[in-house]
C-alpha cells in the first residue's frame, strides 16, 4: 500500500514487491455502498488550479518514545492545462524521508480524475515504477536496480491511482452521510484496494472526511471555500501509531 505501516505519508514509504512474470488478474466488485470509480460522474473538480504547497508529516509512536518528530517533508505541485477538447492535470510530488528522496508524477483528466500515467521513483534505493492506466487495466513496469518486470493488472471496475487520494477527497460531493467505496490501485502492492470514504461532519467553514482501508484510518479537514485540505490526522490500525500533516 502506498503508505508506511501507520500511514505516515501516502507517498513516502512503499513496500515494493518485485514481480518477475507477466500476468493479469480479475476482481469482481460487490459493495454495500456505491462504488465511485474512474468512470463515475458526480465528482466536483472545477476548483482545481495550478498551485503548490509543502507538507510536513509529524509522527509519534503509541508506546515507548511518544515524542512527535518530523518524518517526511514533501513538496506538491499541481499544474492544470486546458485545451479545446479537455482539461488535464499533472500532480508532481517530491519528498525526503529517512530512506532518502522520492518522486511521483501523476497525469489525470481533470474532469473525472481518470488517471492516465504515473512515474514513481526512489532515488537512493534505485527503484523505478511506471504505470499506464486505461480504465480497469493497469500496465506496469518495475525497475529495481538491474531487475526489470512488466505486467498487466485487469479489473472489472475502472481504477484510480492510490496517489490521487487527496485529489479525490477534495472532489467528493459533500453532503451529510455521504459514503462511497473507492477502487484505488496501490502502487506499492501492485494491486487494487476497495477503500471507504465518508463525510462525517459538515460545518460552516470545514468538511470532515474519513478515509479507511485495512491499514489506516485517516481524517481530513477540507476548507469549504477553496476545497483545500487544511488538516490530516491518521492512525495505524495495528500499532495505534499516529501522524498529522502541517500544510505550508
């Protein structure tokens, strides 16, 4: 999954699984809540514009030394490009954590956030991953030092990239009680996740969004005027470790 064991940062530490053969897999989706996939209408995306910011992730363990410390520093830049036929967006994330530097670039359709392609790299670890998205098909190439593997993943539902979770959180149709399932392709596990998102509070100046998967529970605060994320707190299910982000 695209996160640390306690979800410290969504793009910081990936458990890389090397795949040495080309194959595909199919997933049938059955969900109690509606599935918001990459071909579903209803996302609100007209607020996106070209801008950038810095995120500092502060984490603390549940036991032992519980002192909060800075674990990740990330720069996020979003560039919107408009043409006569469509609007697209490039999201570039660069950061540093204890294992070194990392980079992720994701190109999506702005209107419905359908992912097109992605490039993820861990420079010091000499790990490089490239993804081409086509609805429910993900074509992927992994390079780990001298090892190269290429394969396809096939699903019954169009997928989003896990790395665009914050774009999705900012684009939900905010209303009390709204709950949905997001089919997210985990760039770390090379597999789909069916994760939940819910609007849990609507105040005059902020919406509160809960995101949950098997590893973490995250709470986002979203400014009602700009749809920018202004707060993020996450708890690991197994360790109960916690982290939060400071947006600058």
